[in-house]
C-alpha cells in the first residue's frame, strides 16, 4: 500500500507569476495540494490590460481576468482570496494568514512560493492624499479611474512617462479628456529607450493630442478635498484626475521578516531555480530580482513575460521538478494610438552605465517595398559591444511588426549574434509586408561601416 | 603621376542581383568602369510585385521599377538595355554583344558578373502555344495579362500552386475573374510548406473564392487560336487566360558555352565569394546555386532576398573588395488576401529528404492577449534535428507579424538555437500586439514534451 503524504505547496500571490507557478506545479506533481493566497478579491488578471480598458479597447475590467474560477477547479488548486499572509515561519514551515473576516489560520507547507509582486510608489508630493489621485495596479484602481471619467472628468494629469504613464495618458486622450504627462527625467520611457528614440515617440504622441512635459516634476497637488490641478514649475495645470505612475516598490517585507535575503535592488534574491536563500522557499515575478543575460548582473525587470517565466520555473521546482531561469533581456513592446515601439537588451545609455562601450547602428527605413502603398516609416537602433561586436540591444520606433522584430533581436542577443553575422542574415521578403533588405540588417550595416 | 587603368566590370543582367552587384562594386571601387547589360528595355524592377499590380494593389507596372534612370547616373553606371551577350571569351576576357539594331560589339572586362537569371519553364502541354497563354516573369508578361483582363476575360486558370501561381490566382479573384489553380503535386506551396500547413492556406484561399485543384495536371489547352479552356482529368474548365507558373529554368547556356561549371541543380557553381571556376567571373542571383546553411548541401532558392545578397557579395569581390556569402535558409513570406504565411529553413518533408530525423513542434495560438479584441489565429510548426535538438525550420500560417516571426526563427537557425534554448527565450509582450507566452515558444514547448 502506497501511503505518501501529498506535497503541500503554498503560493502567495495569484497573478502572472503565482498562477503560472501553480499551473507548472500541478503539471509536475499531480497529487500535490496547491494553495494560492491573495489579498485581492479578483485574481489571475492582466494588469497590463488596464490602460486598454480605460482607453475603450476592451469592454470590461472583468475581461482582464485571464484565469476564471473554472481554471482553479480544473487544475485542483485551492484559492484563498481576500486573505493576507502575516508571517512566514521558515523553521516550522508554516505561514500565518488572516482573512477578511479576521479569521486566522496557520498553514503548513513543503514548498512556498513568494509571488508577492510590487506596489505603486507614490512620491511625497504635497497634496497627494486628495480625492481624484490614483495609481494603476489593480482592477479597482482602473475602475475608480473609469468612474471618475464617467462622472465627468475633463482634465487628467499623469506623473511619470514610463510605459504605464504614457499608456494612461493615451487612454485619457482616447476617452476625450485633455491629458498631460509630466516626467521628471529629461525624456520619456527612460527604462526602455535612448533619448533619441524616445523623442520620436514623444513627438508622435504629442501630434495625437497628448501633452508631455519632460524634465519637470509636480511640486504640488491643488484642490481642497478633491484634486483640481497640479503645479509644474511656474505653471498650474487643471486636473480632475491625477494618476501617479512613478514606479513601484517591491513587496518584500514578508520575505525580509522571515530572514530571506534581498538583492542589489531590494528584490528577493534567488538562484537559477528561483530558490531563495531559505530552503524550499522560492520567489517569482515582480518581487524577485533576476539577472541580465548580457551583463550577468542583477536587474529588476517588472514585466509580465518575466513573471510567467519565473512562475513556471519556481512552480516546477517547488513541485519536485527541475527547471532553471537563464536570465532576462527585458524585451518589451507597446502600441500607443497607432504607434508601435519596442526594445530588448541594453540601450546605448544602459550599456555605458554598465561599463560597455557601445557600437551603434541606426537606420530609418520603411516596412514595405518602395512601390507598395501603405508603407510606414520605421526607425531601428542597434547596440553592439565594441570589442566582441556582439549584439546587446535593439530599439524600434514606428512601423509595423515591431514586436516580432524585437523578438528576432532578442533571439539574436541570446545566441550572441555578432554585427557581422547580422549583416549577412537571411530574412524573408514579400512586397506587401517588407523590403528585400530588412531594416534590421540595414541598421547593422550602418554600425559595420564605423568599424571597417 | 598616377596612371592606372580603371577596372572594367561587366554585369550581365540588371535586376535584383545585377543592380545590387553594380551598387556594391561602385561602393568598393569609385573609379571602376561598370557596365550593366540587359536584354530588356526596362530594368531594375521587382518581379515579385507583378501579381500585386495585376491584383490592383499597385497602380502601374512601371511603379515596380525600383531603380530609376537617375540611379545609374548617380552611381556612374553604364547601362546597355535591349542588348544581348552572345558569347563570353574567358581567355581574351571579353564579351560579345548584339543590340536591338543588330549592332555587335566586343567589350573587354577585368571582372565579369553573370546575373542572367532564369526563365519560366513551360511544360509540353498540348495547345500551350495558343493566344491567352502567359507566363509571369517580365513587366511585359504582366502587362499582357492585365490587357487580357481589361479586354474582358472572365475565367483564368493558373497551372502551378507555388507562390507565384497562387498569388496570380488571388490577383485574378481580386479583379473579379473566376479563377482556378491546378497543381500536379498533392499540395499547394510544396517548396515552402509541409502539406499540413499548406492545406490551411489552401482552405483559406478557397474560402475567398479561389478554386484550387491539387494532384492533377492540365492535359490539354482547348481553343482554336485563342485559349478557351483546359482539360483537367475528366473536367473541362473554361479559361480566357491561362498562366503557366510551373517553375523556371536557369539561364546558364552562356556560362556553359564559356566553360563555366554548373552545379548539382544546373545552376552556376560558385565559391563563397560568388566566384565561378573561371577566374574573374562571378555569378549572382537566380542563375547561381547556393548552399544551405543547415545541410551544407547545394540548394537553388530563387528569391529576391538571396539575389540581392549574392549581388552585393559578387559586386564587392569583382571590384577588388572582400566579401563572402555564408549560405541561405530560404526564408520567405507571403500575403494572399489577408492571409499571411511564411517559412524558413527545412520543412519536415525536406528534413526527411535530407536524411535528417525531424523533431516537430506545432501549436495553434493567437496573436493578442485573450481579452484584446481582434486577435487572429496563428499556426506555427517548428522543425528540429532530433539528435542535436537544433532548430532547422519554421513554418507559419495565419495571424499577424508572420514575416518578422520568420526572421526571428531565421536568426535562431543561423545561430544554432536549440529547442531547449527557444523554450526559455525572452520575448516581448503587450496586450494589443501579442501574448505573454509567444506562440513560437509554445511551439517549441510541444516539441520538448516529446523528448523529455
């Protein structure tokens, strides 16, 4: 008679990393008892979709729930929502929880996965506690912003011109509001693009009616109880809605309290199996640091793609399987109005910051044969390491098929393709969809001219 | 005093390979005397664009002329049109020409580039000499077909379901004709896709009103002077236009007569510098054989992308520079109606034919996040070598961004990415443009499941 206790796996957090961890754990161990614990009422949804609901592209916020209740049933996952983990006891291998009714429990685990994510960081701006000031992280955040628009808001200000900030600005314009994005740094999308590329994005968004102010901060939020405007330099900008999208802070307190080591960026430190320094405790997603495939140094990419990959690896290992996460390139892409843009690897500025002398190739080309109507201009910037001539980064603004060009560059970086190899690369062609000389190859060519 | 005779470079052929060779030669040697010789009146045009003019996507056939007369002037190229090279004297290093007025010349060269291309092959079908029977190679061919449509043609039949054949069939439907494509082999696109993938293309084109008959040949062309129909098996199909797109025959007679060696497929044999077995004579484009990056065996890809790359290498070397062509993968792509499809490397069938045991991963997914409206279904088939687990081929049908996915797979093949590496690849994501798990990664995952 087989009499083995089923493996008990607890996962704290039930979004991209947590749910993918649960699914991977289930595939690895069919008899494990897997429990997902979330503070939220609704779980398993896509945060990345929130600006697109606000912008009117997707009908309802609940549409963003990628994993419906039937999923948890089918995968035999216990799901505890509106429940907070208050303490991890790593020696006893238990977690303590409290639910919305105040009921506490102590749950034992064999493996524990921390997918605690991150929280929006709101800088200490005077007046930031007023009504009408929002962040963008949960469905509730999105719903509150949507309600404010429906209640007649006319002016929106967004602080922060990262992807979420700009996407929110675009969403407000799409909903007919007058919208302004204010960024303290001298360019938009500083974590994604070099200034020369970001400036094109900025100009395109401005053309479509989004006001963007760079190099200035919001010094004060105006209004009595409710926000009525913000102060930017000498200017007062009216605002019924103020969205703060200035970045996030990792939810690592629970881990820290349990004696789990944090890394350089104060994210949870893990090995390649996403294991923390405490045996049988794993971390995945926005709360976990990762390593750059290029520099081999810690990085903190908070991307859905990395969260699901972290989750899959952590879930497999937590369930007794074997899987490693090899590191990340931070490949990302966006579409704002009709403008696509994307990036992978290091920008020129990031390369320099990492001590790498960049060799850069840039080209402006178009997406179809000369004679084929409807071609769009596309700008591609490639960054190579000057010594090895290996591709270490790519940025694309405009055109069509940007996402898959980014994936092509990502594959090339992962496989250490050199400048000279990329110049010779075999690419596909048909007049309605591309050129005989692919712009990525052209961009490499411009870099090659600098060295030969 | 510097007194050096300028290098004399003659290029026979002035389309993709010839013109790109001339441009590369000019960039390599600013003082060379470069002469392009073409039998045609119009040169430097895109053959690939012809079906799209016929289909009505591009206004005029002359729009396909990518290199206008100003280009030759700017690049200081001598262009001799409507001139035929009748003989190459490799010992004297001269070519003999005859122009449209019967005037002959003997032109000396230091370097000679053969970019003689290929000609449509018309199989010996009874009645093939009738009026209304066309091939698709030159602008004149396109203009004659267009004139026949304008003269009131109602029914078109195309023999051959390769890319050109299908694109012509689609163009006829777009112009309001009843169109039928007849293919002797049991599937469409046999040089590009496996049957399982090609069948999806076939079904989609049929849905849009193109009739496709596979596994049958045209046994007879009906009509008196003018074609009125064709016989396919027991059936007579009416036709005012019959297009023969059953492949091409390499224009290698001139080379053969000069004692230049041909290869396995009777294309001109070259080394990596596109040099033939005769010193100072190069070959480029459709007339030249190339080598598969995967199998290292000869292949005969007749693609514009390869022609321009051949041309660039040949032109650089012919002008005293140094450049090599590393081989090809045959990456290609197409859009017919709204259906995109593409391929790179080996199909499953080609792998088997080359003695490679294929390991296949196939996935049907979609092009956007679940909740984002407008996602299209996409089917991806990946072929790996079973022993090394290296990616050796990819095929995609449907969806969006197919071309750049093919490029991504092409880069991966070039850099010998393995199944296990592709499963871990870093990809970009945003709800309107793609999924968190890129379908290419999913397809690799399905192959991995078979081996672990």
